[in-house]
């Protein structure tokens, strides 16, 4: 009567990956889930979720994802479809394309930035005949 979809193993555990401080990854990361980076990434990052770069974290490369919170260092190209939050201790250099941007006072935001409007489609009611 009621069919329940079985959840995947990652949904049961939560969907956040984590790279801890002191770890360096050279290469690209592609993830469906959210990601927290407190280590170093030399390469590109791509996700349908959110990336959080902690205060000790750094990325040298390109980032493409839905949302981002940056507290560490970033250098490269960033494409965020929704919201980019830049914390006060963050350092960002390069090119940034975002839906919405939030920069706290004290942040080093030395990047060219393009804000893309997120347009929601409005449907008009059909005229009655």
C-alpha cells in the first residue's frame, strides 16, 4: 500500500564529507554531498551541495557548487549557483560568479565578481474561456 523508498547508505549516515587539517589532496574532487575542507586541495572541486572551507583550509583550483562558506584561503575560479558566504578571516583571489554574495568585514576579497540573478518562473493563470 505504501511503498517506502529505501535510503542509500550515505543518506542514513548523513551527507557531509570531511578532509581534516594536515591533509593535502592533489587532484580533483567530485561529490554529490556536502563537503567540509580543513586541509589543502590543489585541484578542482565540484558538487551539487555545499562546500565549507574551514579556517585552516585552502583551495588552489576551481570550485563549482550550489553554496559555499569560506573561512580559509581560496585561489582560482569559483562558480556558486546560490549563496557564497565569505567569513572575516577568509582570503579569496581570482574570479567569482555567484547568485548571492555575503562578505563579512575584515575578509580579503581580491577577486572579480559577477552576480547572476536567480530568476524564479512565474506562471500566469490561464484565461477562462
